[in-house]
C-alpha cells in the first residue's frame, strides 16, 4: 500500500520528506488494521504514531474511522470511542465528508485551514491546517489519512493552552455541582466515580480507609480499604465483573500502582508501553484479569488526601479506545481528587459527630427510670434519617413521694452534639428541681429561669404530666410543647387541652397547671413534634391526623407504641424528617391479696 499524491490543484500540496515517511507508516498501519475497528496494530507502529506530536487518523474506503493517535484526540477533543468503527457522517467530522469523498474519488490530496474561507468543518482550533492524503493499494484508493500537523506558532499555542484551561475549569465547576451533594461518604464516592466515567475514563473505582484506620505514613502493606464505589462504561461491564464490588474489602499488594501512589503521596501514571503494565500493577490477580479482559492499557491512581490525612484512593482506567493518560490528565484528576477528598472528609466528620450525638442520646434514653408500681410505662426513641442531624428529643421519669410519678417529654431546639449535651443538662436540672416536690407549673418556672440565665443554652419545649393515682388525677403543665393524647377503649383519640406557655429559656414564665381525672383504663401518650409534623403542613392538620387514629387501648403499651409509629411514621424506605420520642403511661389497678 502506498500514498498517491498529484501535487497541485484543488488544494493539493507537495509532499515533504516527513509527510512521505508518515504516510508510509500510516499505510503499513492501515494494512495491519484492515477489516478491524478497534485500532489494534503491531506495537512498534502504534508506539511510533502514538508518541508523535502530529495528529494522525485513518479512514477506510467506506469512510469509517480505523485509527487515531493520542495527538489527534487531544487537538480535536474527540475520544477514540466516539470515532472508531463509526462512519464519518455520524461523528463530529461530518462536515469534512465532502472533502473526504473527493479524495477517495480522484486520489488527490487536499489541505484545508481551520477558520479559513475553505476551512474544514472539523473540531480543530482556528488556524490549524488539516491534510487529507489518499492511501492506495493495488492501484486504487483504499482509504484516507487525516493529518493535523504540530503547529509551533507561540500565539496559537497560547490560545490552545487557554482553551484547555477553560475546558479544565468548566469540568471542575461541573464536578463541584455533582460531587458532595450529601454528607454521606458512600454517596460522595459514588458521585465521584459516576462523574469520572465517561468524562475521564472507562472505569473508575474509589476505595476508602475505615475511619479508625491507623496512619502508617503512606505504607500500603496490610491496609484494608473499603470499596466505596465502582463505575464503568457499558461496553466493558461484562469484563470487570470479577472486580471487588462496593461494600467489599480491598487490599493493595506491595508493588502495585496503588502502593506506589500511597508511598509517594502523588498521582501515578501507568501507560501501555511499560513492561507488563498496567495489568502487572494491579492490586491482585483478579483485578489484573479484569483489566486484561476489558483491554485496559492505561491507569491513573490518585491518593485522596484531605487536611494532611489519607482518606482513600481514586483509580481510573482507560482502554485502547481512548488516549493513554498523560501528565495533563494527572494534574486535572489531581485537582478533582482534592475536591472530592475534602467532601469525603467533611462527610466523615459529620458522620463522626452524628455518631457521638446519637450514642449520647441513646445512652440517655436507653431505658426510662422505673416508676412506682401503680403506673405502667413504655418509651421509644427513633432517630431521623441519615440526611438529617440528630435532634434534642428527650423524656424522663421521676419517682416522687406518696406513689406519684412525674413524666417529662422535651425537645431541645437545634441538632447535633450541642443539642444532645444541652438535653442532658436540662434533664439533670429538672430532676433536681422535681426533687423539691413542686407542682408541675412551678417546676417549669424554675427550669425556665435556670436556662434563661445561660446565654449559650438553647431554648426547649417541655410537657410535664404528674400522675397521682392515690388522688385519681393527672396534673399537666406545658412550655410550648404539643398536647398529650389520651387513648381509651371505644373512643377516638383525645388531645388534651393544656395551657401553652412559652418555651423554656425565654425567661418569660407564665406557666399554668390543668388537672384531669386519672382512669385505670385510659392511656396517656406524650410525644415530640417529629411524630406528627410534616414539612409544609399546618400543625392543626398534623394533630388532626393523630386524633383520627383508632389505637389499641387494651393491649400492651409496647403494642400501642408500635401501632402509633406504624400509622404516623414514614413509609418503608423513606427516612424520617425529624427525631421522634414517645412515652406511654397507663395506671395499674392496685392488687388485692
């Protein structure tokens, strides 16, 4: 196979010695790829063309793309996977179809200048030349060689670098919107992997270290990683089925590309021309086999580091359908990884704070204090969904003299560790005040004064219910809290009217008591607003939904709380909008012996 060239006429250009050598190499490559669409060719020819600064691409006699080198993909901004095996009319080069057909028809070479009056409708920077050279075999034209020569013009090079910088900035801005949308580690990692494919690679994995993993100063031996995310192009999905899936444990062996990245603390590139690479640099034999099956020929591994501490690893892989990773890719992915690592670290800090608050709250609310034997009790606490922070919901039971029991339900405004800590302090203070045997409204008055005196304390709502079976009555007092519910056999759920004073911490006081007859067959239900309130709904509508319930009034208190949560809780698989605390109390008949 040889290149035919007729010199002048219709854009024809004389062939230089470099052009002749390039055409000869391309002709040999075209012969070796005849009948294929994956660009496979003898390694020497691929290596020769792939390292050239000149963009080179081949089309067959039917104008289907057979091959393009790295320089061609970079200067046009088109990925190999978007061209190989496809007719020119269905690609970004559709505007060059007329010129290509004329080259096939008469075998004469053409040259066009991008942006000129006869410039090609090709995705190349303005001012660059594009050459179309006929390749012949057996006396007839068998294909077209498309060449975009390297341009040494400093001004044009500066414009090209500026265009690359703009594309890089646009990609990072897009990443900032798509990665780190939640404060969940696995979700952030999944967003990172999904963003990388297909923009940057055909395969992406994200491995993170457990939060309690020791800092070994970059030594990878023995480190256990958690595979947090995996995303791949559809074309290689069957080939990578043996890779570790999200949720599984991964160990990167000594000498692997991941170990090198960990040891150096910077991105590591593995290209197709390194001996035994990239499969030889895989984490384990199963990963190496998956790389071979998928045709991976280039790897880029970047440590995910935030605030000076390693959080994980991002591994990107490309197949022969895309240009191998280069230094520019390493810089771009490094910036992307730095932003993603910050998001992962923020999610971990949030998760750690949530864990502390939740553990504290559960420890404080694990079991209610034992009341007198004349009162049966059951309590529940349900934290909100993963996307919301832990609240300050709480309850307390205080045994008082003469068979009386004080029931408390409260909700500290705000969320997180601070709200849980304030809640603990309020419970302790309330127990001290209740020990002085004051009536409920005076307990609230004293507690309000204590909280108001602390400028850093958070306001809280509170409802007190004093059970006095000996006198057969309930005494209630409220500080901005929702009304209690009374459940009795054969009757709708009743919401009791309790004078609503201001929340605790305002220093306004003004709390009033109200009494209600205590009956052995009635059950009192105290709750926090997370049980009934819904975003965008009027509170009266929310309370009416509770009052309309027909709840089991004669079964166990645990069954009653299960029924309440089932009726008013979120749908299965839907996280709750807020924490929920419940406390149910029912008088017990005095045993007779």
